[in-house]
C-alpha cells in the first residue's frame, strides 16, 4: 500500500511539474495589459497624424511629456474600465478557473472587448474632426433616429481604408500576442487559496486606483482633467481616448448649479430676462422673418470674410447689402446644438440641450414669442422627420408647422410641379437636396398668411457632401471635399432668393443667414479653439431698413433671437441668454461657448475657464493662433471676465435645473 502510494505521488508530482512548467501564469496577464498600453499609444499617434493640421500651429508650445503622462492616466482608466471583468475572472482563485473552457472564455472576453475599444479610438480619429471632441454617450441619442449611418460608415471606411487596415493589424496583434493567464495553484491548500485571495484583492484595489486616475486625487479623473496637460481645449482630444469618454458620460447628470453667487448678486451681474426698449426699429413691426441655418458653412469658406476668392459667390454678393459681423461665433460644434442656440437663444453647455432631461422644460423661442403677436410659424428640414430631434424641438419651441422629407414627398406626389421629384431628390444619405427643398420651402411659405416666421435647416453640405447628378461635372473641385457641397448650396440659395424675390412677401421680410457649425479646415486661424467656431451671421432686409456693412462687434448664434425681436419692436419680456446686437453697446458685447471647457470672448480677449478657475487668457488681436497665455498678467480684466462668465454659467444651470426658461 505504501509502495503504491509512493508510486502514485511520484506520478502526480511529475504531472504537476509538467503542468507548472507549461501552464500560463499571472505574468502573462501583465504582458496582455502592457500590450493594450502599446496599442492605445499607437491609436493616439494615429489620431495625431490624421489630425495634424488641427494641432500643428500650436505644437511648439505643447509638452510631449505632459501629453504622454496625461495619455497614460486616461489610458490606464480606460483599460481598467474595459478589462475589469476580464482581470477579475482570470484571477479568480477557484478550482474550475484552471479549466481550458474557462481560460477560453476569458480569452475571448479580452479579445472582443479590446477590439471594440481599438475600433472606437480609430473611428473617433475621423469623427472628432466634425464634433470637435471625443465622442460621448450622447452620440447614441443624437443619432438614434438616423437610418443612414451604415452608409456613412461604409463611405468613411473606403475613404480611410488605411485606418481600417491599421485597426485590422492591431486586432490581429491582440489575437497573436495574447497569452492565457491564471493563478498557478497546483494543490488547493488553505495557504495557496489565501495567497490567491490576497492577490485577487490587491489586483482589485489597483484597478480602482487605475479607474480613479491615481491615489492622490480626491475625485476620480474626469474629461475636464485632460485640460491640465494641454494649452488649448481642442488639444485634450490628443490626451483622451474614446472608451474613457464614452464610459464616463453614461448616465451623467448634465447640469449642476455651481452656486458662484447669491441670487441677488447673480442678477446684478447677469440676467437673461429681456425687457422691451424704446430704441427698437418700430418701422419693422409686422415684418416676416426667415432664418436660414446652413449645414457646415464655416466662415472660412466665404470670400467676403477673407482675403481670397472663397466658395460662396452668391452669399458674398448678398453680404454687400446686409448687416454682417466679422467676429461671429457658433455656440456649439454639432448640428444638434444649433437649433436651440439660433432659435431659442440657448447655448450648448456640457451636453447638447436637446439630449438632456432639461429638454422637457418649458422653453420659449422666436416661434413661440412671435406667435403671441399673431405670427404664423413653420420649420423646414429636408431630412427624415425624426432626424436629429428637430421635429420634437420645433414643436416644443412653438413652431406651428413642420415640413420634412415626408411632407416634401407627399407634396410631390399630389402636385404636377416638375421641379419636385419626391425620393428621386433624396441625396442618398441625409435628406432632400438643397436646391429642390429650398424651392419647396418657397412654395410653402406662399401659403402662410403674413406676418410669418419660417426657418430652414439645410442638409446637402453635410458629410459626405453628395451632389445631384447634373452638377457633378459642372461644380469644380476645391482643396477640401466639402468645397463642392458649399458651392452647390450657395447656388441653391441663389435660386431660392431668385424665386422668393418674385413673391409679394419678399420685400416685407427680414432674412437671417447663419451656419450650424464649422467643418473641414485648411487655414491655421480656423483651427484654433475659437477659430473653429467662426460662423457667419448675416441680417438681410431687401428694403435696406437695417444698417448695412461689416460690424466689428462680437456676435454669436444666441444673439440672433434677441436681435430679431428688438428689430421687430417686440413689446413683451422674454428669456434669452444672448443679447440684442443693435441695442447693446459694442463694449458690452461678448460671446461664450463650451468645448470641454468654457470659452468667453470680450474686447479682443479670450478667457478659458474649467468651471473652477481660469486656465488661459489670450489677446486674439495680437495672438490669433492663441500661442501666448497671458493668464495673471492683467488681473483686473481677467477678474471682470471671470465674474461675468461665472454669472452666465450659473444663471444657465440654475434656470435649467429649476425649469425657469420662460416668463411666468
């Protein structure tokens, strides 16, 4: 019996030695995680190379070491988030974890999760060019009603085939270099199990530290933490990674009252309630209003704003007979930000207003206010009726009628007008081509009794910038893909104004033309944190009642609503976060926006504020590329700007939370 026992033990120990020598170990887990760090770093390098034109002008002022340290912290958090389950399962100190099926399950969990993370980083290499920031969870709400994303993604995959190859190569490396890992417990004694549990607990604690971004911070790192490692808000995209920004914004509360001031002090510094004035242009009362929001029409594409020819010959000619603003800014970087800003004077702070819980608040807007004095209102958008939440927002802000792709196709079917062809006018991606849809808008406006207020959001100059067949050979290429789309929409506007000018309502109408946001860029002055927000704001009155010329005062999208109501002599109080450009002294004109941090423009200066403290001050007149931070050199100006900015932010947050966006 003893001899048999010794023989058995000899065989068992031999098997154990063989198993131990060949078995995966915890060191393999470390090598797998280090592999992820390398791939995240490679994704960051690819992001930088692909978007180099956005960062080249300020690269000499960027600390490579700070980028590396900041990127390492955010990569650590993302890797811990996405691999938390994998690591805990792989190191679980239980007998069945030694089985092959368990190791295979852990392997495929690791490979699938991290393949998705790599793809997200590479996709954002392109998408962030349009959104201006890394993608957050609001993306899924923003495009929840779009049915064309598959086609858009396919086109981008072809256009950026090299990114697809890079992604495939990195995923192949994941599969090739992955090593099985587990705790090598050969005999399940209490001591070994205890050591396994200790390792398990220590690993869990390290994961928590990684997720929080370190042990020396009272609060976990947030997206705004990236601002510590860069000079400009746009540069935070280099430090951040997309898995982190997606995960950290899931279920996030958009608005928080910072309580910088008491209520009485707040109202004395800034109050968004507008009251009637005696300086309004009463001769414009009862005039119609048409607000045109152009997709992706950055100021860069206009010849009238620049010292080159540009791609908007019609709008350049219209500007010569209009009131235009040289320094005019968008209050957001996406289409979904523009409607609240332009039509309800609500800027984008933290997240798009339409996607927050506050979108259920009672709000006002041009349509609602003008309806109080007898205006009929209509909104036009050539995309699918559920696109971007525009239908819902137009109803909530008071528009009486909505005309989208559905109405266009229905109207085409019941009329004999040869210029409308239903879905044959669909651009294949986003909506009806601008030329036929603007003609349709002109026809539908003819059915509205005066006075009316109408607004349109164009679609054709949206990526991937399709053109109708008849223009593919006649519209020349530009230096960027978007330039052909800009030229086509400019032509469509020429046709619209030619048709509208023949209608009886034309001379009794004030036209406002702006853009939702900027897009592709090739000039350094349009790639800075404020240059990337420069959009046109044009007021055109065919009768010449309004002032004509290029104004140097600071303007922004949220100023459009109060300026129009001032022009019309509106005699009721209302809430708007912007200002009346014609009844505000130039020295009191300012602009504000948010892109990872608050930016406040006043008197040639730009202040950047992270919600707690100012982080940069630039003189845009002397330093348009924002390369020389003057923070601390002009304390009085800095303090004044910070105080006004804080008051705007607190008033916004407080009214959003308390649902006080209308006059009772």
